[in-house]
C-alpha cells in the first residue's frame, strides 16, 4: 500500500496500530538499454511486494539520486550530495512528526550511500526513531543467488534487467568490463563505458531474475521485523 | 511519454529534434478525503495528456513540496523551502546538461511558488535556457470554467476531486470555509480546518471536472509553444 | 515609533505591556521613474502611520529583496531566495528572544513571497509565536479602491507612484502593458519592459493615492488586532 | 546621494562617468542609552558627508549585523555569521552586475568583521572588482584624536555618543570598565555589562565629537581615492 | 615529504616538474584500545612511505571525519556530512589553484565515503583535474593478505592495530562480533559494541601487520602512476 | 597530552576529573621562507607546552583556515569562511557531547577570527559551555616583549620565525613593509608582497623568540584558569 492510495485519515488510523514505513530512494540515470528509472522502479517493486505481505506502508519514491559520474549521458538527473541529504532529512522529520518510528530505507542506487551519514545524525537527534537500510544488490542472500549461477553483479547489466525496467531490446552477447583506475568524471565515464553497462551479460533467464527478486523480498520481510 | 519509459539512447535521439521537457512539482500533503498525493498526481496527469498530443517528454514528478502548515496532519511530508529550491536547481542543471533548453514547470502545489525565484536565478545563469511555469488551478481559463458553474476554488475541495485522486467517499454537503487572520502554524491549521478542506462543495459533476481538466491541458499546449 | 528612536531599555519597558512588532520587508530594484527603494519606502510609510495610531513598534526595514528578474536594470540589488529566508529567520529568532510574540510582516515586494514558507516553519518551532503577513497591493480593500476608479495595479505604474517615492517627472501618457509568456530572465525582462513599468497610467490624482494609502493603513490596523 | 533618491535611469547615467559606491554595514543591537541603530546610523552619516563632497553614491545601509553576544538585551537583532556573509555576497554581486567596480565598505559594527573573508573571496572571483574596508572607530587618525583628549574608545561609551544617536539622557559619571576573561555568552554579557556600556565616560564635548566625525570623513575621502 | 616541511617557494619549484599530491582524510573517533586518531595516522603513515619512494607531496591530513554513530564514546569528534564535503571541496579547489592536477585521496575512515560524490562533482567542474581514491582496508590486495592468515577485517580490531597507533595494552582474547540489524544510533552503538571493537582478534603478529602495510604501500605506488 | 596519544577510555577517565580542552585552529598558507603550516605548528607548540604544565588535553589541530588573500601563493589551502565556521561548530558540539565544558581555542591565524561569531552562537545554545579565545601574536604581554626590543609584529616576519617552523634560510636584511590601501585580492597580494613577508626583520635572536614563546605560554596558563 502506497501513500498515494490513502488520505490523511487513513494514515492516522494506520498509525494507531503500526509505526513502520518503507522509504524508497532511487535515481534517474543511464542504465544502458534499461529504463532511466531502474534504480527507482526496482526498490519500489520490492517495497510493494513486501507491503502486500505485511501491510507496511510505502512512502512516495524519490526518483532522483546522486549521479555526477553519469551526467554526460542524456536523461541523467543528478542531485548534489548536499541536496539529497537535505531531502532525506526533511522526509524523515516529516514522517517522524506524523508518528512513524521505524523506517526501512530501501535504497536503489549506490551513489546515494552518502545519505546514511545524515540518517544516523537524525537517529541521534529524534528520540525513539529506529532506522534500517537495505540495498538489494549488495545483500548477501542476493549475492549468493548470483554466485550460484556464476554471475557477477554490475551496473546496468543482467543484474538490473528485470522485465519491468526493460524498455528496449537487450544485446545477446555479454560485454567485457572495461578496466580503469581512479575516479572518473562524467566525460571519462561515458568515453569508457560507452553504452553504459559496466559489463557482463545483459540478460539472464527470467527464473533467475525471479529468484533474485524473491530473495530480496525475503530480506526485506526479515528487516521489517525490527 | 515519461522518462521511465526510455533509456538514455532514446533521450539522445529525442534531443536531436526537440529540446522541450515538462517538469512536475508536486507535494505529499493532506487533501482532506482525497489522496495525499493529489498535488503530484493532477499535474502529472495533465502532463501525460499534453505529452500524448505533442510528444514532449515528462520528467519524473517530484512527489514532495513545501507544506509546513500541514505537518500536523499525518502523512504530510514537507521539504524545507531551501531544500526544494536546491532540488529544483539540481534537476534544472542536469536536464540543461543533457541538452534540454525549454522547460515547462507544471507546479501542482501553491506552497512551491518559492521555487520561481530559483528558476529565474538559473535562467540568468544558463545561456539559452527558457522557462515557463504553470499552475493549473490559478489559470485564468480554468477560473473561468469555475465561475461559469458558480464555483470557487479552494484547497482539497471539489476543485481537486478528480476521479483519479479519490481514495474514499466524499461528503455530500458542502463545507463552510472557516475564517481566520494571519499565518497559521501547523497545529492551528489542523484545529481550524479539521478535515483539511478549505471549504465549498466536496464534489461536482464529472462533466465539470472533465471540462476543467481539458481546459488546463489546452493551457499547457499553448504554453508549450514557446 | 521605530527601533532607531529607542534604546534597549525602552524596548524592555515596551515589552512589559505589549508584544507586537511590525517587520518591513522591501527591495531595492528598478521601479521605472520611481525610487529604487519604492518597495521599502511604501510599507515603511504604512507601518509608521499604523504605529502612530497604535504605538506598535516598527523594526528596521530590510531594504533588499529577491529580484533576479530585474538585475539588468542598474541599481537593482537582489538577494538569493535562500539568503532572504535566512535573514527573515534570524530577525524572527532575535525578536522572539527579545520577547516579542505577535509579528506583523509588511511585505512591500512580490518577489519576497518565498519568505512565507520560512515564517511558517518558524511558527511551527517557536512556541507562542503568532504571525501575520500583509501585502498592501494585493489587499482586497485596496483592490476595491483601484476598481472604483477603473484602474489596474501593475509594477512601477500609478499604483506605486506615491509622492514620497517620486524622484523624477512621470510620463503623462499611459503605457500599453507588453504581452509575454513564460518566466523571463533579467535580459529578456529589460528588453520587454524597457522603462521598467509593467503598464497602465504612470500617475493618478493625489486624492486616489491618499485613499489607497489610508485603506491600506486601515487593513493594517485591523490585522494588528490579533 | 543615496540610492533611494534615484531611479535606475539615474544610476545608469551615473555609471557612465563613475564606478564607485559606498556600502554601509550596520547592526541593530544594544548601545546602552544610545539608539539601537547607532552602528548603522553613524557610518551612514559618514557616508552621506563623504557623498556630499564627492558625489559618490551610497547604497541602502544593512541595519542588521552579527551580534550574538547582545541578544539578551531586548531590541537586539542578530544575524548568523553565515547569513551576513551571504547578504554581503549578494549585494556585491548585484552592484557588480550593475557596473560598479570600486566599492568602499563602511562597516559600523565590530562583529561584522567576519564579512571581510567573503569580500576577498568575491574579489578573487569578480574580475576588476576593487574593494576597500573602513571602520571609523579603529582608524589610526580617529584614535589619535581620542588620545589627544585622553579618551579610550569602547562600546556604547562617549565614542559613539554623537548627537544624532542620542535617544535619552546620558549618565554624567563615567563607568568603570568591568574585567573579564574568555568569550561571554549573551546572558553573561548582560550580567557583566549591565547597562551595556563597556566603560569610560558616557559623553564628551560636542567639539570633540565633531572633530572625530570630521576626521573619519577625511579618512573616507582619502580611501575613496582608489 | 609533507607540506609542513616546505615553504611556498618550494611548492612552486615542485610544481614545475610534478603535479601530483596525496590528500589524507582521517577521523578522530573511538578505536577501542587504539588511538582515537588511528584513521588519520594510518593513511598518513602510508602516504609518508609512498612519498619517500616517489617524492610525491603529502598535504596536511584532515584529522576529523563523519562519525555520528560513535559520538557516545568520549573523544569522538564528528563532522556533519555536509561539513566534510565542503572541507574536501575547499581543499581541492585550493590545491588545483596552486597547480596540482592529479590528486590521490587516501581515506582512512569508512564514514567519509560520502565525500566521493563531491569529488566527482569537482572533477566535472575543474578542467584537467584527475582524482584517485584509496581505502587501504578495502583494497583487494590487502584483503588477500588477511585471508591468507584466516583473518577478517573489522573496526578497531587487529586490522588497525599497527604499533604506531597502540596507546595501551590490547586484550589477548578475540572478541565475538555482536550481531545486529538496522542502522544504530550513537547510544545503541555503544551499548552494543561496548569497548568499541567490532570483533575478532585484537592483535596479530607484527609480521602480518608489516605485510599489510607494505601491500597497501604497493597499492598506492601503483595508483600514483596515473 | 594530545588526543592521538589516548583511546576513548582514557578520555572517559580524564573527564571524571577535568572538563577543559584546548582546540587549535591553524592554517596552511604562505609564510614567506617559513613553513606553510606555521600558523598551525606555533599554537600547537604553545598548547603542548601548556598541556605539559597543566595536564589539559589538546584536540587535533585543524591545519586549514581562511586564507583567500594568499591563494596565488602555491601550497596555500583556504577554507571558505562558511566552511571553517561549520567545522568549528561540529568540533565544539562533539566535544561538548563527550563532556568537555571549558574550551580554550588557540587560534594561530588572523583570518580565522570570523569563527568567533559561531563560537558565541554555540555558547548561547549549549548550556554550561564556557569558551576562551587566544591569539598569541595579539596578546598584550607578547606585544610588550616585542616593544621592549623595538620590534613590530607582521605576517611571516621575525615574529613567526620560531626555529621549529624554519624550513629554509632566512634573509639577513629586513624588508621594508609595502604600503597599500583597500582589500587586496589574491593576485594583488602576491604582486605587492612578493616573497610573502609583510615586512620587518626576517629573524631575531633566539633568546627573544624564547621569551615570546614563554610569555604566550604564561598567557595560556592564565586563561586556562577559568
């Protein structure tokens, strides 16, 4: 259940029995052949699935994240790190004010990890606030699934190629991951990664994707028990 | 067409022939019996309708706005004014970097008007950037429709009761708008407005809503011609 | 009575019997043939008049506002929106610390409306703070006076041509308001508005100006009763 | 000549022959028996006098400064250091945009010295900008006058007791300066300094005040030659 | 060679032949029985070693980082994330202005990873700037050494117990790593981790430590070749 | 005793009996022939000496300060004023959280004086916090020593030429201080001051330097008694 399906009275009723909330942080950035919103859509889909089984509410997903390295790819929208942290703080203060106390942040984008610092600062300040943080592609259980099939996770590869973020055909042949040193700026990143994938197969069997997805949902169900 | 239906290559192709983009600013705040996301959903629906007729792309809607007066209503998520302005700046710089030059901002929430100042600051800085700003409920043509039916616009009343933001039944009887002076804080606002509507009928004929919607879409089509 | 006529002991005595204060927000921006400080001088004159009849203190006027659209006109001094909000917050915290509790903000410049968001944020935070906001040129009663004489308000026109902000002769012939769409940047604004007036007559009978002024003072007296 | 006596066309004409401007930074803070605005009124009076002899324009004085140590005295309005620096930056960028190139900042308040850092940052960024900074009470020539009469400068003493900032009678007997160590907070400051003067005589002969004033004006005339 | 052994003329000479610089980001936070400055001292020691073999200059280490989770341990000094990012930006702009172009950032503290976002933003802005980032304890080669000896890295354990950060005796017995879910606030962190170590042995053979250190130095030498 | 020689348990023990702390603010900026870190090294040496006689702890020195005027000299690293103030605030909040209550700030760099404003703001906010501020080169007692030997203090001259900041030979002949008016930007500063010294002898007898140093230590011992 998402906030947009409710009015404030529904939320007030919900809070009489429950104080958990899922917050989704995404991005709008190049994902090679996949949707620009993949990092938003995937964690939101996971949140919806977890919500269906627990009834825990899902706040509106933030569809922008920290992506300075991808701004040479058209369609990428990058927030400054300071901006993202402020957005996260404001969201957190607001839902705390509403009465929510246990927030599970489902982050869909590696570049957003800077937000963790602000989350802990908030937890130090707001009495009774409890926070959890989940990044599906870094989860040990999801990684185990990948290893089982001899697959390695990487940006904009098979890893993120869920059917619901496919917006065009995907190449059949895997891509050799380019080698590099140092922190690349936006131009260097595009020069190096060309189509934007960081390498490996572009797609795998639907069954593997389903297994990955279900594993991540199980992780979330486990984390929601806090 | 929304950005989430595209990958970056699609956007690159789009930009070879077109440099317009619609940006949607919303809010997540109490709307009495209507969806908490009404201010996001309505301008996004208008953008989608205008996009269908022009092919102009729609960026992901920002589902949070400046709503400090409503934070005593659960489910309201308010950004500080400074945060919203930073988000708007970052979005604008990013899409300008992508190559977009004419941006129509569809603002769905009165509290976001502070963002206009930052928009003009950006226009002063970024060469060739052209901006337009539209708030459907303040439009002269939409107001004319309302007047024709003897209706007055107000927050969370019939004005916003489009079918796609109705999440519960609406009261049959109109509400008398409460009188007040000064700027209210969040507690005073809830004490005064109780269910959250600012007064007037809660709903009107579907035909009127359609006429309002279509009028706003015409406004947008006109504004997109810049 | 203005703060500059007092020392701190006078203010301490004042606060034993009274907790109201008038704050004036202005601007320093082009007003065609009128004084660059018109937006500061007019609300300050209104405040002085209201102070004379009520004894309510007037804080020093802030002579700068948010005017990014006018920076191509020499003499315009524009604060970033974020700066103005910070100034307003600091002033408010300081006078609250002094013991003032009811503040009437007399805003003389449309571009400053972004400050309202910060005011409400402050009201949410500072217990017992009560705020009111007044913009004379948007007041229903002042508008009624204008309508009575068939006049329409617009920037740097007859509306603001009080004798005390006239610094040069005013054109005899009215100006046709230029038409435009979208948000203009500073260069476009100057190109379009040339002398800076947004159109209409440059001056009207002194009696009308007096009626306008007195009407606005009555509004303020009414608002001070909060 | 102050900006409020001019319209933008006057400034445009002025800039054809001259690019100097005087900026006045003041404060609104306790000055014992003197006006709360003493730090604003004094440098503004000096600027007016220098303007009369040179024709150099005077921008609107900023009537607020950094005064955190005095906030326990009612009527004191203190800006955060960060706020003042932002205001100073915005003013500087605006007048630079207008075409002014040589700015003499007349600072009336010791607490504002933090602004110097931002001024140099601006000078590093804005090509051709030239800045000077003057604080009348720290001037060597003014100090020489004081020494000649065996007087020592201190806050809210004879030093600032110009007739135009006197708003009440002044004590006849001098005050013994209180001794202290460390940085005092606002409460400690009021506890220690009681009436707010930092000590010494509260007033001296008008002739001395005139000599001080004229000496400072000469300093400014000298500095304007840059 | 560190900057404090040089004057500006030395740096000017250095820049005639070389444009590389090592920047050290540290922290001042609890490390159980080890020095509060371990995260600063270790990367600085690595930088010194690499400097001795390459002549590349070492900038002054920043001895504070982002440590909000450890503030319940006395002696921990935590910068807000926004502050650290600003410091990093200012350092980078300054050394770029000096003429350095290739900067290797040696980060000693996991909490500082938020700074990477700002670094990429800077790389996008400053032409010709090249950046590399190294965290010794996350290096693949260092991890390989640990695995060889069956050791797992964790905060304030054997991993960081270099002789030069030992300030007291270390426990002989290893610690069982406490289990937890979610993001802990400062109080919860101290309650859970007690002495502050995240678990494992507190010390290992000096030879292993030397091998770790030398491996990290080799990594740095390799990275400096960019 | 410096924090880097301790672990958190040592600090906890220290705080059972003592709540004083010395904080050192420095800079990394041109000092003519002297070390770029002179402004950091000198106050740190003073702090160490005072610590040896009192046992009062010394926090890690901040090796960067506000030096926009010196950025044309290679090796100078300048923080924006706003950044320094934020660092100082974060340090202060952290050590206050640890339990320290009396902080003596030893500032080694004139440009850092802007930080005083933030310190007082903190003192107003944090109950029981007591602050002192010391700048050795402005101290009356140190000035008296200089006067005794007919010496005048100035940047990068004999005044700062302690043996422990000498990194190269010093000129034998004194330098005539260059004359100037106004605030210089970075380029003008280098053009004017050439080698970077503000004038006077480059060195004096070691005995004078010792007397200066000891006098400053006495000042600090006196200030620590608060």
